């Protein structure tokens, strides 16, 4: 396929385990990278996709025709790294056009050692994946123009890749230790803002702490938010008046204390929890339930994450404890699948999964149809749900299960991504539902 960068870019290829080869050009790092090949239909948000830990060990093919127009910037990172195994696109723009951009997409991939393939027929690859299901594959890229990529080595690596079924990646992409989270959502005027409960110097201090890039902010959370909390305690603001949540300055009111399990959490999830007025403490994936209960949380949250949920027995056991103790619970993506397993349901590997930002989902409680962002290759089998768990959301693409709720415990979950950045935001109301669940539980 003709490519304006052909004289300037090294050769590269995607080699599937069955021997199918898609030849093009490299716009990232040289080398080999194997993984599960999937396609994503989103037209925007490629930086969020690349930095989403749920894509670990996956080679992502973007179906939108041209990728890279807006470059990348530190504020749009969804994690502290770039977990994807590689990126495949049809066309690359010759220049970046965004006032927010600090780097081009090719430079970003090279900096993080990730392979990129451009100039292939992504429509053909997408049709293949839809017909045959997600495939094991390997990206291979030559280091210099004029060199040929090692196709045989890539084929061997593709065949050797074990697949994601049975692979516990959550404990690889979690955090090393617990830390408090203080950063709220991004706005055009102020960037990532401090939590709604802060004001005055406390808000200014939190804003200064959040003004760096996502990597620096996340790694410095423990140091920067301690002072913010101390100041906030001395000068609380009427958060309840703005958000409908309890006013921390009232005699019997305080903000919700939420413990968030990080299985590879997207940062915008934590931001939206903060927007609800929550004191968020992030903990590693294998944190025992007893340690969390000792923190006396108002609610527990389970994040998204990569890999197969079934091997995460440590998380399933902890979740059963929380359900038994009637601790309000909310789970997203992998957290949703773990709630299903904790209830006694089964999970299944999907043919090619759901990956995109245009998936219609029906809320069975309200009848409302929401357009959602999705990224998962495993799903909870609706037919295996026990009697005390009801279906709350279903996909209108294929009828698969999208949300569940317990009838005898304050626990619910959603398969898609209500926190999706840059969107859509149709199901962001689930964060409010979690806050309402905690408020109701506290009042009893």
C-alpha cells in the first residue's frame, strides 16, 4: 500500500500465528513484540488506549483511517506506562495539529520502546479478526531503512505466545504499596483539578501537586497529598452543597472513605471517585480483606485490569468477604468479572471481545440506551448468575452481560468503562450511584 513515509521509515510487519503476514512500515521502536491481536473501533483516544493497562500483552489495531493527528501530552495518560504490546494503524499524519501536544505519536512509541506498524490494510485485518476471533501475533520492525524484518523469528514468537486465557496479569500491573489519591477531573481552564472538598490554600496546594504529568503525580501521591489532607481538615468546604454528598464540616457528616483495588487501574477512574467527594486510598491487588476492613471504608472499589479474571483467586476471596460484611462495592471491567466470579458465576473468553467507544448498552432499570466505551476479552456468563444476582445492563451489539447487582448485598458492577476519557460519558452516573449506595448504607 502506498505510504508517504516509505522512503523514510524502516520496514515492519505483523505476523499471525497461522502464518498470515501484513507488511508495512515501522513508526515506533525496532524489535519483536508478541501478543493477542485485537481491533478497536474508536475514532479518538489513541493515547488513552495506549496507556490503558487493560491492553497489556495485546497488539491493538485501530480501525479509524488516520491516527496521530493530535500527538500526545502528559495530561491524557491513563497510567504510568504504555502497557500495549504494539500499535497497528493504516495511515500516519505528516504533522501534529493540537495546541495541547507535547510530542508526536512516533516519538512517544519510541520513548516507551513500543512497536508501531503503519501502511497495512487494517480493514482486511479487522475482517480476519471478526471471522476467526482474536489471534496470537507478533510485530517485528527493522532498526534501519533498507533492512528487512525477521519474519521467521516473528512467526516463532507468535506461535509461542500462550494467549491470555489463564494468565493473571493483574498482580503484574498493580501498584507496589497503598497510597492516597487526590486528583480530580480535567478541565480546559485548570487541567486536573483538586478534589471538590478542597478550597483556598488546600486547593492551590493540590492543584500544584497535580500540575505535573500523570507519571510524576502518581508516583508522588503519598508525599504531596498528606499536606493537602491536613490543610483540608482545618478548612473544610461545603462539598455537600455542590455534589449532594455529606458535608464534612457538619457534626455527623464526612466524606466517603473508599478503598480502591488497583488491578491496572485507569487514572480517570480514580479522578471520578475523587469528583464524588471520596477520600480514595489505592491498594495493591493482593491486599487481604482484613487489611482493608481495618481502614473502616465506606465502600470498596475494584478497578479494570488486564488478563483472565479466573486466576485472581486472591481478589475473589477478598470480595466474598466484603459481600459477606455488606460493605458497599462497585467494580468496573475486570472488577465486574471478579464480582461475577465471587457470586459463583462463570466467565468466558469472547471471540474477539469488545474494544471501542461506540457500543450501545441498555440500562434495564431505566430503559435508557447509553453509548459506551468498551475494552474486554472476557465476559460474565449471564446464564450462570445465581438467584441473588440480577442483570442491570446488556449489550445491544450481541446481548452479552454488561452489568449486575446483588439483591441481598450493596454490590454492583459494570463491564464497560463509565470513566472513559475522552468519552463517551453516558454511564458516568454509575459513580453517583456508588456514592448514593454508600450514603444509604451509612444511614442504616
